[in-house]
């Protein structure tokens, strides 16, 4: 049985939970997939998951109302003892990174983090994960007797690939948590306007290169970026000229990103830039030069004038 | 305050990957090494806390002999002494083994605070810090941006920490914890100081305690093979006048790639 | 608060010359006992060896003297040299020299990675307890009047706009009784010394070449390790100095490169393109087929020989290694000479300090050791060779042949002109027919065999802290006024790392863009710029290439 640990905040499921369910279904083979939700008043979230799992286990406790690594690790360990899953899958979120290693160690379980692919099904499966900042991909086999814990990289599996069927039963599981065993005292989360933009978190990026020709023209790219909910980024020459701030730079002397969609406008694709973005899931390149190296890593390429093509894309988007 | 900083030596960012014959690990001869970037920020944070609250900073590292390079760098920047669990097998060890190796050498020291980087630039497991906390029987918090120490009241009670933890999407959270505790530190939270000439000279005289790798450690996972990520998709060139090309592209992005 | 340090001997540069000097000093200390002599070595790279590259084939004579038990100490050699070949290339074919000219016979020598060798040498030095300060660049010479008092290192933590960052550390003043300058080819500190103290008076002008090199992994059984190949001819013209080299190592690793004299006449010539063309010769293309590029690098070489060596001793200082132009351009070897002069400098400094007199007259014993020993014996007979090549390839070859036979006797000293003065203006070289293509020797780039500079630079591993002022000081009024029409902006072509770009934005005046962080510290620009308006100064310590294996 594969147990998926759902993540929620204030009763709302994190989208990555669906991606983890998709991963679990890919791994499962014949095994059933169950989901577990920790928290307080998570009934609605449980019902959302129900069509995608064979059982949804709700674990509610006062100590789990606010997330703490100690609370969640204790709860997960007890759930694992009770349900005896072969695998425990979690989304590779900041929260998972905060408590999963603790739970895994206490369970004597292997924890394979940041997994991008699953090879095979069931207990013979191996797991792909990036190493050396994405320069290499490792195929990893777990060892040991406990449940195999796996955290799934955000965006590696498609949330819409989750197979749905009849709504599963929702069961409750009680856990014992001694409040004094929780050593963290969290205060309420708050939002802060971050100084530097973190392109690493962006799902879509529109990047401009020399082909944009002038600072004023960047507005064209920005319109496209807002139309598709993307962040604006640039290759090095644009930032060197001061047309965009340095924290928008992608490449060996800037940030490395791997968003779902990367649109390269007027970027030639010098290797210094490619190393910063070639891990993106879908790469679209628009450039006048048919020999530009960017086309070697692009999924879709258009040889043409970006000043004609981008407006055409904008009108297409408005239609849809 | 007795502060430990766990540091790791990793291949430099510019290193081009080359694999050994069996493709189970990298070819180390071709690599140049440097201090893992998040660990550098952890070290800087520790040095600042020592400047503010007094005490000593001890760097702890697990790895082959070449790890001396980053230990000396940390000592040159101002750490007081070092602990090195030396063994060649630690170069490719998983988080379970690495945390056990470190804990075996650190346990008796009774550190008040342990800082690690949030993850390493080579393995990227993001597990050693949390596992080490458990092995040292300390509470932990991860991806920390700011550390405030509320000193002990002096009546035998240990002090307390208040730390700012980074959440996704621009959210943050303050967390209170008792000392001793372990924190994994986010990159970029402070400005790294340079090693001075005097610091480099003094580093040569500072103690580096060698500790043996404990026996009986079993790995929790194994790398079956390493590969350069392959691009399985072909480049699809879209032709035609701009309006047609745009239409084709948008359709494919929506239906094929599901990127819009 | 400026940090200061006082030592007895300061060695600037942690390459073969500097490290040999440091090691020799500790040997002398041990042998003679007495008052301990404090030694410090400054190296601008993050680790010793990171900025060093060469072909390289090492003459073991100096190493045998410095470290007799080098084998037991694990000196890293790739392979002994098993065979030498010299070829004359035409565009499509090659002619083998039936006899390898004696200076190019390498029997008894070894193929090495200079980077690996220097790393090993630095470990020997550190084992002796010598302070090796890596990541510290010598920025200015400290003078007491005309006496060299030491060196000031560069400030660290200055932002691009010149303001101090919060982690700012001022440069350190290191004062020494004797400073041994081993700052390499066209070393910025040696350049300052030469200028301030007129050290080149009565000497021939310095001559340079630039060496471009790549490390490749090719299928293992294609060519035997220990093969040393030198080529002349294609793709260079008769009036261009240089040639190719291929040194093979075990396991399919090969070192391949091309040397171009920095005295070519054609302002539209690009040395890096010549290297690409060399690789496109069928013989080379076949050799590299199916292989992979591992690393790239470039560095200048001091080619002028004996008559261009400046005065190398002065009050409080000595100059050794490439900085003093101690390179045998006929044998294409300089490492053993760097080591030997480093050792002589150490001996001279030691004796002078023990006698309590570090004035020029006392330190002159350094020159005496050079004159009396193998350094002069090797360099004097071939003193005119490079200058002879100034008259063309065949004249140079003929002259070299004669030199061999006569041992350099009978000839008056030939004179040379500084290389950058030989570059002709566009109108002089091309008349009215200036070609539209801005590079006269351009060729196709496929990014598998041949590469554009930007891709190549990626493989040099060069990085610099981005937020610092550009370390290439240029009088840009020249760039925006006369250089274009007169020479066509040759910096764009002679820099092997794409540091210089001329930007012609529509409606904007032409401007020079300096991509300082691409710099591989080769010094070509400082040497070759026809107006001499480019000055290379060291960037913040630690920045630069990462020549692992080179």
C-alpha cells in the first residue's frame, strides 16, 4: 500500500498534493493508494481527495492544528505503525523538508528526496532525482526494512494526470501526542514583500535577450508575461546594460531555474545562459537566427521576428 | 555559547560533470572543490552570534582528507577549532550515514547551538541537518533566515531561540525553541566576511580533532547509476506567417505541453 | 584599519618560479640554521595552480635539483615522452620533418599538466610550513624612495560603482627585506617595476605570443600516450609567427593548442580563429573525431629571449620566471627556467639577508648565478631566434638552423620591435579594400570541434565576483574615436575570452563594453593593443579561471 501525505493549510489542499497522488498512482502497480491528512477540521479536504484514493485517513488532533515538525513526525510515525505502508509519498515542499527526515529516521526508513521520476512499480522501483544542481540525474534504490519514504519534486508529476474513481471511504485514526514532546512554538505566518525576486519559484518565465534591442521594447515581453502569469527574466547582456536588475538574470552568473514554461525571446542561447534554464519542462524559443544554439534545447521553436510573433501570440491568448 | 557549524566540501559550481567507469559516482580527479554555499552562510551566522554572545565556534566536517581545504578556510574566517570525521567513503555517503558520522564525533561536546546549511550543492538531499538534530536529541527548525538568542536567565535554565523560518510564496514565520537546538540556514542571509592574512596564519595553529568513522553504519539508499539528463523531446520548429505560427504555438502549449 | 605584515622574504606569485623559490628558501634555512627567515607567498588564484596552464612538456633538470626524491614524493607526471614529430601543414596535408630539430627533441622529458604539477609543488611548500596566501592579489609595489619595500594587496569588497560593501577589507601592506616578483608573463607588478626603475634600459623590447589550449578526451586507442607533436605552417601565413602543439597522455586525454606571436600585422586577424582553423585541418579533425572538450584556456608567453630580459635585481627585489622573460622560445620551454631562476633568487635573497645587505649591489649575485649557470648557457645561444622570425617563417627557420650549428656565436644581436607596433592600420594593410567581414581569418563554428569564444570561456571555469569594478582599465576615448577607423577595434579579436565588445546601438554612439568577468588573465590585451591604452590590473583575489588538469 502506498500512503500519500497530503499537505493543507487552513483546510485548503496544496496543489503539490495532487502531483504526489499522481506519482503514487504511477508507482502503485497493483497496490492500493491511501491518503492521510494531518490537521484540525480537515473534513472538506478529505472529501476532495476521496475520488483519487482507495482510502482517506483523517488524523485530527489539537497538537496538529498548527504545523510543527515534532507534531507531524510523531503523528506520521504512529500512522505508519498502524497502517504499515510499503511506501510513504510526500510533496517536496518546505514543510516536508522540515519534518520528513525526522520521521524517517525514527521509523528506520529510507528517505529519497526531490524525486523527478519513478522507474518501475512496486518494491522493485527505483527513483530518479537530480544531483549536482541538476547537472546529473541519479537513479536511486532504497535499502532497509521500514516503509520507503519518497518526496516528490514540485511539478515533476502532473496534477491533472491523477486518475479519479468512486469516492473512497474516509476513516479516522487517533494518535497520541504528548504536548511536551513538541519543542517548537510557532507564531502566525506572515507575508513579507521580498526584496529580491526568486525566479526559482516561478512556474512560468518570459526571458529576453539581445534580440529585444532596447529597454523600451521589454514592455512587449512584459505584456506577454502578464498575459500568461509569468515572471520576467533576462540573459546576461540585458542585465549588464542595466535594462533589468541583476536578480532577473538567468545563467551561470545568475539564477538557475526549471519552470514549467520558459519562453526565450531574442536569446541566442550561449552556453552560459543554457546552463541556467535547460532543465525547464517546456522551452519555447523565438529568434531571428535559425542557427541560434537556443533551438537545440527548445521544445518549440519559431524562427522569426519576435516583434511580429509576440503580438500575434498575445492576440491568440486573448481569443482563448 | 558553544556553537557548531557543519560544513561540507562540494565540487565547484563551474565543474563539468564527468562520471567514473561504473557510472555510480563522479570522477573526482577532474573536480575542483569549494565550501558548500549555504554552509558558508551558516558559518558567517555562527561567527556573528559569537561576536554578539561570546563563546566558541567549532566547525564539523565529515569526508575524505581533501575536506581539510574547507576546514582551513573556515578556521581562517574565524572559527576557533574543528572536528573532522575522516573517511573516503563519506564522499558519496547518504544523509543517514553522514549524520551518524557527525553525531558520533559531536555528541560529547554538548553544543548549545548547531547550524548547518539547508542542503548541499552536490547531493541536495536536504536531510543531514534534521537527522543530525534527532541524533543529537535537539529540536530543529529549517530554512532559517534570522536567529535571535534570548540568553539564559542564569538560574540553571538554558536560553531560548527565536528564529525566522522561510515558507513558500513569500511567507515567513517566527518560531520559538529551547536551547540546545539545531537550525538549517538559508543562503544569502548575511554578507560573508573574507579571510584575512592574520586569519590564514592563525588557522594553521588551530586544533583539528580527527574522529574515526563509527563502524556498522549502513546506507539507507544506493545510487544505481548516474547520467547526464537526456532531452527526450525533439525540437519542433513552427513555421508560417506570424499569426499562424502564434496560433499553432498556443494550441500546442495548451494541448500538448499543457504549459498554459 | 590597514592590515600589515612584515616578513623577511615576500614571494609574489605561486607558480613554478615562486613555489620553487619558497621551497629553496626553506631548504637553505634547514641546511644553514641560524635566525629563522620568514617567508610568505602571495597567489591571486583561489588555490595554487588554478591560473596556471601550459602545454606542457617538462625538462626535469631543475626539478632534479630542487627535489631529488620527486618520484618518491609523488610528482604528478602524465607520461614520459616517447616520440616527437614535427609537421609542416598546408591546408589539406602535412609534411613530416624527417629529422626532429634538436631543440624539439624531448627524449627524457615528461608530459605534464602544469596545473597538477603546481598543485603538487604547493603541497610540498605548505608541508614546509611556508604561508601560502591564496586569494590575495598584489596590486601595487610599495616603495621607500627607489627601494622596493614590499607589496600592497588589492582591496576586497568594493562594489561595481566603487563604493565599499559591508564586508569591505582594505588591502594588506606586506613589507619584506627582499621581494621576489614571480607574477608571470606581463606581470602587473613587474610591469610597474620596469617602468619606475627603467629596468629595460638598453634591452631589446619584450616580445610575446599567446597560447590557446584545450584539453580533450578522445577514444582511448586512437593514439599512444607520450606523443609530442609540433606543427608549423597552416593556418598561419609566412609573416605570422606560431604553430600548433598536440601532447598525448594516457587514457585518451590530449592537450591540444596553438601559439600565435603577438606581433602580427593584420589588424583583422583573430588568434582564436587560427586555433579553430588548426583544428579543422584534416589531420587534427581526425584525431579529435568523437572526442569531447574538457577544458579551455589561454595565456601569453614571453618569447623575446635573453636580450629582452630586464634588469632583474634592484634594491630590495628580484624578478624570476616568466615575469623576467626566462623562456626558451626555440625549445618552447620555460617551466624549468622558471624553477631554476626561482631557486637562484631564493639563494641570492638568503645570502643577502644573512649578510644584512639587500641593496641592488648585494642582490646582483642573482644575476651572477644566472650568468654562471645553466640559465645563460641555455638562453644566450638562442637569443636572436624570435627576432629572426620577425623576418618571416623561412628566415626564422633558416636562422634557427644556423644558430644550432654555431651555438649562437658570430651573430650580432638582432633587434626587434614591440609586437603591438607591428600591427598595421587598416588602410596600410588593406588599402582601399577593407573586407566587410571584420575578421580576416574567420571560419565556420560548429560547437563540436570548433567553438566561439563565449562557449570556450565557459570551459575555462572562469568566475569573478560580479559586483566589483572592471579590472581592465581602458582609455575609452580612443575606442570611440580613432580606433575604429584606424584598426577596426582589434581588442574584440585578440582577446581569447570575449571580454571586449563594441556595441553599436541604433541612434547611440559606438561604445566599448567590457565583460570583465570573462577574463582568463592571459594579458594579451595589455600586450597587443596598438595604442597601449589597456592596463590589466588584478581583479579581487580569488577570481579567475579554474584550470584543473591544464
